[in-house]
């Protein structure tokens, strides 16, 4: 009898594939969209579930958390919904000048930030015809459009040199991945047995079709999930 293949096991939700809640106990986001004023950095927190340090911030009697920027320190004050361009300030995109570096961008106004949240990365504000739609140059060099009322943080996320230090032992990578709740390590699907995966048993050469059937069950719904096209664009 074959083993349950990985896609089925992950969908079943055992402790092997379940994220540790402790690693993500801090919810990153912004205050309500109408909140303005100065917020103070109370504490810089090292979170195992995130690649960058987290700032615990307070404005009035409200506490919120945001990813730390380069140069952040405890006791520093940042402004929310102001027009001053300074690292750490949380500003609407329509108020940010062209060429500014930003991170933790909102997809919809008031959602607290969803994009550009990994250590050491940033996006840049590109040109726009009006203030309602803002063009943002992403780290992938693609340009995306956002509502001008969406907010973002000025600056670059700290921790950019995180990947420079080599991981010398497999045990260290094991604990890193366990703290983040991610599956590790990965085995190429064509190298496993035929009973363990639809791609298995081909000895790495006779690879089966990678386009899954539209009505395939979860265990067989692997590879390309009904793509509009495959292959390299010419």
C-alpha cells in the first residue's frame, strides 16, 4: 500500500504541515485609515516567523506592529498620514514623491499592508498621470498600479544581509523552517516512487504530463493547474 502523497498530506492538516501559532502571534498592520499623528517605537521584537525584526508601536492608547526599517531604534517617533518624507513614516501613496523607497504596501485602503514585507527589500514609486492611480516599481522590476489612498511605509526593510551568512548544518535549516511552519526538505517529484506521486516512477526521464485535469481530485491535482498556456514566452 502506497503512502499518502504530499499534496494530500498537506491538505489533511496534520501537525507535520501545520504552522506554529507562536511564530505568527504578532499581526503586522497599520492603525485605522483615519488615524493621524505621531507614533512611538516602544520595542523592537525578533519574531521567529518573520524574516525581519518587528516594531511595536503606540499612538495614543492604541498598539500596532510594523516591520522595522533600516535605522529604526526604540523611542523613535514616526508620523502617520503626514506629508513629511522620512524613513518609517506611514503615508498615502498619492502623497509620496516619485523615486521614494517604500514597503508594506496596502492592496486596498485600510487593509494594513500586504506586499513588500521580506527583509532587505523595497519598492519604488514610479510616475503617475494623476493622484488616484499610482504606479509602483516592484522588486521584480514589474510595475503595478495601486489606489492613491493606499498607505505604505517609507524606507527599506532591515535585515538585508540575512542570507549572506551561510547555513553550515542541516540541523540549523531544520529549526529555521520549523519556526516558520514551512515544509522542509523538498524531494523532486519525479524521483519518488510511482505510488507516492503522479510524477513518480519515471526515473527522471519519462516525465508525465504536468497539466492537471480540471476535475482531478486533490491527490492528482498537481503540476500546472489548468494554465492558459505553458512554455517560455517568445
